[in-house]
C-alpha cells in the first residue's frame, strides 16, 4: 500500500513569532512545488502557532500545522499546559507526543503518551508518537525489546480507525542532535519492527496504512538514504528544520525531486 511521505519539522524551543513567519516564507515555494507529493508539517513553539496559522490561511500555504506537546485535559487549573481545544482553535492537525526530550526533562511516561494520543484522536488531530532508545540500551543490544515495549504501551487501546491514522517516529536518543545517525539499514530494521508491533496489536491492513518516520540528525545529505527504505515513510527533523534551505532539500528528497 502506498503511503504518502510525511516530513515534519520539530522546531523545539526556537523561533519567535516573527522569526517563525520568516521561516515559513522561506518554505512557501518548496511547499507549492512538492506539497501534493509529500505532506509537510511544521511544529513551532506554542507562542508562534497563531502567527504561522495566519500565514497558512492568508497565503494558502500547502503545509500542516503541528504542536510539540499537549495536555490530556480539555480545560482547567493546569498552569502552563496547552489543551487540545486550544490546538484545534489554531487548526493544528498534528501533535508530537513522547519526544525523548519530554521524557528526559519533564518526566513524560508511556502511560501519559497513551492517554494523550487517545485525546488527540478524539479532537480530530493526529499524534506523532515518538520512540527511541538510549545509547546504553543500543549498545546492550536491547533496542528491539525497548522499542516493542514503548510502542505497545503508547498505542494500546486505540480504536482501529485511529490506529490506521497513526504516525510513529523512531528517534534513537543517541542520534538526536549529536551528529550521529543510525545507518539506513539500522533504521529500516527498527521501523519494520514497529510495523510488526502495530500488525500484532491491530492487523496488517492497519499497519500498512500507519506511517513511520525516522528522526535523529536527518540532514539534506542523508535524507534520501532513509526515504529509500521500505518501512520509512518520512522524517521528523530537528535542527535542519530551522533553516528553510536545508529543510526544503529534505522535503524535495521525500517527494523524489531533490
């Protein structure tokens, strides 16, 4: 089954609202040229979501808006949190959940990711569920066990129709922002495992529809190598997504015009 490639830029704690608009302006041309062949998602900081949405609406930019996190309650006394209703109001279509930095610095658990994923779907958005192993786990050759447990916990109890829309991003922690990357063969092996986990929890048809991304020091120089793999349907891009030229080249690689 053909799956439309997805390239998502996770801007993390970078870019003011004005800087976000400038970056989007630099991506308009590539979005116009490639947007029908690859789904392009940008996830700015919360403070820039409205500015980016405004540019999307005014200029009809062929990209989707994503958020970097979300709380699972719709409203209430949760100081500093962002609700699904708030993201809906800004026309967010995707929400990144369980990124390793959220797990490491803010105590995000598999159970919280699972609860958030269900709420994201309930509000007609799609989660990009992150998974990945530490260097210690990788060197101990326990990657398969770790990823299986992490993915299973994150997606358990999802409705089948929601699971079919899933996006799962494999980001080995040891390759995020380090300049190190998994080889395409290593990444394909884990992404194939993730699809097997989805198959076992749901069925082959659902697993064939769900999209699996690779993330971890993806650049304009290596992106095409990952996109050639059978079970890698795109990328979750960090640092390279902060530069319009670099991110544009990754998008072009995903649509085969780079």
